[in-house]
C-alpha cells in the first residue's frame, strides 16, 4: 500500500458536468458526501480495495477480500487491453498512478459498432467469486482519469445478488447498480455512496430500489460508446464509511 489511510471527514461538493443522470457526488481532493445528505469519511486501512502498488492482479487481501482483476468485452468487434482472460490474458497494472504513485489500473481499446458494445475492467471482491458483505461500509471511492484520445463517458457498476447471476436471483441479469461519469484528463476523486447507486431504466429483472451492500460481487468500470476509443485510468480504490 502507498500510505496508511487515516480517518478524514469528506467535504460535500458536486462536480458540474461530471455525471450523466443522477446518483453520484464527486469532489477533487478531499472527497464527497451523498447527494441525499450524510457526510462520508475514510475508514482506515482495512477499507482499501487496492492501490495497485504491489503490481499484481489481486486485490489487497484484507477483511475477507482476495479476488482478482480482469478485463472483458463484447464479442462484436470491441478490443480491450490488457487482454481478457477469455483470450488467455492476465491483468497487469500500468506505470504512472495518481499523485506520483508507481502503478494504476489502465484499460483501453476500441469499441465496436453493434447495438450493444462494451470494453471493461472488473475487480471481484472474492476468489472464487462470491457474495461479499460490505454492509459496514457506506460506499466506494477511487481516483480516475481518461487518456487524451479517449471517450469521456464511463459507467461504474457494483453487481449484487439481484443483478449478478452468482446470486441466483435475476432472470434478466447484468443491469447492475451504478452511475455514469464523464471523466476528464486530470486525476479526479469520485465517491459513490451505495444509497445513490441506481439501475438503468427499461431493462433488467428484478428492478430493485436499492443495492444490497451485504451481497456484492465486484466493482466494474465500463465504456460503451459505439465506435469510440477508450483509455481509462483507475487508482486508489477503497470503501468509505458513514460520517458522524
């Protein structure tokens, strides 16, 4: 890890133009709070999902977590790097992290032109993949940016038992709870309170009002703009806690 995370109350701020739709608050530097009220704070070192400084493809083995990172894409012409596991690839962090750190996650490629396209990076909380109880936390925070020739639009998804086939509940799966961000070329911190995450309208069964933080499987970062190039950087992913 880069540094021990000390408790810090996160300041409330919204980033105009960063979102498509609702469901997320973001603030560069100090952090954020829920759009529905209630300050959030950093939780301490046990909340770190991964900071990529060990330069491997496993999350920090802390608090029952130990899953792995991977890329994935549609089968209709989209390319993704690092190579997906389906094609024999293994995810590897890239040099050049946030705030001068050595490594971050970078995934990139070109999206196809089919009706549904996606190029993405995922991080499973457990291995083998299973339902992880994150109910003691209030959300997830991370730093992100895009490359200069990359599409800005990024969907951040947090599958739970109701949207991931792993849960044995969904009949129309993968409409995960999340938000859509509009990234810039500068490292920016994004904080996603669980209670503000939403499924997309018009598809998916079941369609629940809220995510179930006690049954999470992963966090995923997905580009899906037809025909676009994408070059996405992610660093310092952690859970956040409810403030006082």
